[in-house]
């Protein structure tokens, strides 16, 4: 059984991911000092409540639109986090 997620299942616009976070009002995405294995910069999206309380942070990346050439951000989905967690726990179980 293939449990690998597609790119579009693993990465979505922050506004889409934010809808799954209780109390979400707005988000901010900032560049971190880390890089993905591919060399692409890692960004962090922080989701806030309307009162400015940080609710959650997610790994994000900046991409360029093929159509417009403009940059946009996507962040990790709940499904991607769950898949990564399952993968790590099954790896640990086989050691």
C-alpha cells in the first residue's frame, strides 16, 4: 500500500491550512536560517488568534508561480505532519 502523499496533499496555502486551526485569524511567514535537503530555504508560518496569540507554527516554503513569476508560500498540512510522524514511529519500531 502506497501511503506517500502528493505535493498538493502535503503543502497548501497558509489560508487553507489556517481553516483547520481553531481560533485562527491571521498568519505570518518568515524565512528561517535552515534549508531543505534540496537547498531551498525553509520558512516558518505562524498562525495567530485575533488577539495576537500564536496558536501554531508550521514549516513552509516559498515558490514561484509558473504563470506570473510571483512568489507565494505554502505550508505543511496536518496530513503531512501525521504521515511524517507515522513514518518516524514505524522506523523506530523496527530498530
